[in-house]
C-alpha cells in the first residue's frame, strides 16, 4: 500500500515542478534525495521536503523499511493563484498572477 505526503500551496508553478517530478518517478527514495540535493533552485528543495515527509510517514506510520522505499507516484496540481495588481503607465493597473501548486508524492516498498 502506497504512503502519501502532500505539500500544499507551494509557491512554484506546477509547470516548473512537473519535469523534476517526472525524473524522480520510479526511483528509490535515497537516490532521488541525492539527485535533488544537486539540483539548483528552490524547486528541488520543496520537492525534497515533501519526499522526506513521505518517507517518514512510511517509516513511522506503516512500519515500512526506509531502505526499500521507492517513489511510485509523483505529481503536481495547480493550487489557488495569488492575484495582485501593479501600477502601469497612464494610470492603469496590470494584473500579476502568483502561481502555487500542490505536490503529491507516493512511496512504497520495492517488492510491492
């Protein structure tokens, strides 16, 4: 049975998260954390935090072996966008959309 961890309202667009999550799917948790450690930017830090949470949930709640954990599912969904307005020329205003996303990671033991 897969164990889930969700990071909600992460301030990064789902479009930027999806390529990284696609690269991690199917890998062992320790290998994925090493990969994320050398990725630039805050995207990898946010994904690593959710991945560590999923591994901890599997170890503490379901008593799964942390050395045998593998990522069976990883996806990012669009969250509520933060809307702001910024001054523009000739007394007008321009809309600024600040995207956010929900990161979901599923881990399970290798033999399953």
